[in-house]
C-alpha cells in the first residue's frame, strides 16, 4: 500500500529529523481524514504530550472531527474535495482552541498524496498576524473587525462575500 510506504519513509531515521525540524505542523491522513502520521509541531498544536500515557494518541483519530478546529465540517469537505479532484485546497485563518487556552489561528493547506489514498495537511501558525489585525497598535483597543467576528460569527460568510468584512 502506497500510504503505508510513505508513512514508513517519513518515520525512518533519515527522514525523522527533517519532519521534526519543520516549523509547520504536518499531518498525513488516510482518505477519510484519520491520522496516520504527525510531526512534533502538530503534537504541540493539539496539546498531545508523550509523557502523558492516559492521553489519547492522535494516530487513528479524525483530524477535523476529533480536534477543535473552527468549521470542522467545512474542512472535512475540503479534504474530501482535495482527494477526489487531486487538487490542493487551502483555508485561511482557521481558529483552533485547546481546552483552557487562547485561540490560535492557522492557514491550512491540504495536498492529496499516495494516489488519492490520503492527504498531507500543513498548518502554518498565523496567530500573531491575526492578533495584530485584531488589536489597534496605537490604542491597544480591539478593532471593528474583531467585534464583528465575535458578535456575529454566523455573518462572516455573508459579509466576506459582499466585501464588508
């Protein structure tokens, strides 16, 4: 199976330092979004720590239904579309919140791999950029767009489509 071979290669002693040295969180999933490989940055992103044996491991869990990403159903549809069409799909400024922690924001890039057997999903942290756009530099007050996002999250799609967001 091509996907299994890819995971074996990424986990090899030669590739492991490369994957663990990335500043981007990387996950390899099967065709339905179940995790078959992840790097240290992803473990940090979702709060998985190897020194906590009682904690559920990411392998086998679904990337979008088992982890608290904003609009997870839409991200799952992007994954399905990427695998079906063979085209890369992206989603910008996706919010993720670990329990008891602040919101983090990521740009997500879904790349189909292994002849449609799975996908590589890269998460680039853009939290700093989002927060800088959320807080006015001079007054240190929240911006209008921040209030619109917080007060009317269901309006985001409508406002974005007509250019008012």
